[in-house]
C-alpha cells in the first residue's frame, strides 16, 4: 500500500513534490482555502505525513502548523522561504518535525519523507506488548500511546513525533535515570558517540513545552554525565 502525503500550499506556487513523483507515494496537493476544508481533507485522505509549504515567515504559517498538529498525529515537514532561526523555533514549538528551506532538492526531501514515515511506523504491533498501548499517567499528564497524544487536565498538548517518542520513553522509565546511550539506541537506533547533541536538544524543547503547560506536574532532571530522569513533582 502506498504511503499517503498531503502537501498543503499557502500560495499559488508549484509544489516541491508533484502528485506524480513516485509510485511509492500517493500525494495530494491542497491549496489552503479554509481550515474547515483542510480538516476535512485530513480526515478523509488520512495521510501518513503532511508537508506545509509556506510563502512567508509570519504568524499565519505558525498558526496553520499548530492547527494541523492538533488534528494530525503523524510527521509534519514545513518548507519555509528563507532561513530564520526565530521562525524555525516557533514552528518546532508548534509541532513541526523537520524544516526545509525554499526549493529543496526533491530527492533529499523525498528521502527525509521516507525516514520520518519509517520512524513513525517502526513501532509495529508485532514489536509492542499490549501493555505498551495502555495510557500512562505521570502527575497530571495523561499519555496515550495508541493516539500518540498527551493531555494535561483534559487539554491536549501538541507535540512533534520525536517529542512524543521521547516523553513516552521517559514516562515508561519514570523515576529511573536513563543514560544517553539507552536513549540513542531506543529513540534514534544508533550508538551515542559522546559528542552528538540531538537528544539534549530534543529534551530541551520537550522540557520547555511541558513547563509552559504543566509547570507543577513533572520534572525532567538532567543527571550530569549520565542522562535524564523523569520525576513527578
């Protein structure tokens, strides 16, 4: 079965991935007319990945990314017209999993699409015990693996795919220090080289989100020279 990709365009520009690019993907191009129509497309088309192609770096695009994240639990790639650290950080806070600059190489973009879809689906039913689908309660946070959703006092917290995987891993090991070596093997499927900062950066973004929404619920502690520990306050 082909993977479905919904490409959302915020202008009349040509898409970076064309609908007939590959037999491996079923690609649908959507011109953003109204969010209600876009939401219907998400529900009917049921994509495995969403690409948002922005024509500007402003609040409209940030709001669009945030609204898509609240209604879609798969990977989101955002293509922006120019490099902007402030805009990129805002998009990641709103739920973007990866960001490309204007007119990326099509083969590189497709390769990244394949990786994100594979990562998202790598935890298959055959690899997971049924207990792993049971919701986890950490403080006032409710984490639902089957929906890939996190709630605080009944309100959903928008997380990226990688942020959710990190939180789930820490929650499963609540009150236990997990080493960076464990985290790299579990979350990235690679060995930690002692220098890479990918996990540290991911923890920082997740911690910032949780503190802003649930400051009194839990704490991600940094254990010097070892790793991290998730504890209830």
